[in-house]
C-alpha cells in the first residue's frame, strides 16, 4: 500500500469513527500531494458537510462535478450520482431548497434509492409551497446560515407583517435579535411565542438561554427544566441547564446534566466540551482531555473547545506527550469566547471557565 493509499484508508476509518478533525487533516494531506485526487476531494466534501461547512463543500464539489459530468461509463454514472447527492445535502443545509431538490432528483435519476426518494419527499413541501410567509421564512433561514443576520432580520420582519402571531416568525426574529446582541428586544417576542405555543420545549429552552444572557441563572434553569418536562430527551436543554448550574457554582449538578445529555446522544460536541471543561475545573485533567478531544473530533473548528484544549495543554502538558491528539482546525479568531458573539438560541451554550 502506498503512502497516499494509507492516508485515504486512515481518513475513511476516521470518518467511520466520526473523528472528522483527523479525517479532514488526512484528506488535506493527500490533496497537498495531488490537488485533483478525486477520492480525497469527495471525502473532504463529505466531511465538510458533516461538520456544517457546506459552503466549502460546494466549492470542492464544483471541481468534482466538472470532471464527473463528462463521464459516461457505469462507474462514471455512480460517481455523478454521489457528487449530486452531496451537492444536494450541502444546498439543503444552506436553505437552498430548490437547488437541493434538483441535485437530489438528478442523483435519483442516475441511481434510484429509498434514501434519495425520502430526501426528495421531504423537500417537496418546501419547493412546491407558494405561501409567501413560508418563502420568507426559508429566505430568512438561508440568510442566517450564510451569516447575514441583519438581512435575515429584515426578512423576518417582512414575515411578521404578513402574520404577526406566527410562532416560527416570532422565534426566528428573537433568535436573530439575540445573535445581534439585542437580548431585551428578543425577550418579549419569545414570551409572546410561548403564550401561543406553551408546550413547545424549544421555546422554553430559548427563554432559558435569554435569561442566561441576562445573568439570571435561577430563572434560566427553571425554563430549561420546563423544556425537559415537555421532552425529557431534549438535549439542548440539558446542556444549557448544565451551563447555568456551572455559572451558579453547582459543578456536580452541571456535570450530571452534561452526562444526561450524553446518555441520550454520545456524539454531542457541546456536551463533551462542557463536560471536559467542568472536569478541568475540578482538577481532573485526564477526564477533561478525553471529552475535549472528542468535542474537537466531532467538530474540528469548534472555537470554544479549542480554547479549552489550549488551556488544558498549559495546565497538564504531560497528557499531550503521552497520548495521541486530535487533528483540529484552529478557528480564524477566538471570538467565540467573547460575550459579544452570541451562539444560536437553539444551540447549547458553551461552558466557559
């Protein structure tokens, strides 16, 4: 086996183990040697899609499609379908539903499968819908996904003019306002949404996050608990409750909440990062190493986990000499730790020191 074949095999194994950081690193090393190596380009595209970096995946997939579209053999047909399926997945994550539908449809025509048919069926309501409100909501979410919160807020406000009491509109507008730092403006919108839909756990969880932003952690915990009353397996509420407990100095309660989230889903990077940070605070570096490492494997560009990793490296350097480290992608900035950088309301908050 050549060195390149070994790197590709390693990358595939890392993908199978959901160690996306190491997989991305291995694929990049192949592409440094052979920039047009198709299996590495495809593997890297899939990895980027899995970690939410779909815009970067599309850039690579465009290069692949330029080659795949010219192939007429049986193997070429399979390759075209695979590229189209990944393009569809990336477009869907970016809120580009018609383009996603077109890509999945092309893949299904080449190699029909139940999975592709299910994806098309799930997209049909979005593509065929002519309701202007839903079109505005789709546009707003696509703008959020492309990191344009000011433009997204304009789209939500236009939707609110059509239907001021729509829960999704109220929740979406509150989410964007919070990301822009306007927590006090977001609060009444979520309160109104909760009056209209009091049994939706995500609304209670979002309220809890808003109260965390206002440093009212007891009230935040009360809302996270209400979310769990409606859905005991709602992991964002468990993770966010752990953050609030930690802010109050209740470290054991915070650890318990993170563990409960991981009992439901072992592949939650936020839960691993927060639990690792809590163990670090407790003076348990080996346990902290394991969980922060896993967070970075699951999300290679996780800024808060990278910051915790760097701090742990200073506090317990011996661990980094004796154990293998994850391949991580250092974020462009460390702004994720700044109070001005508000994470999305539906995502768990990081448990910073």
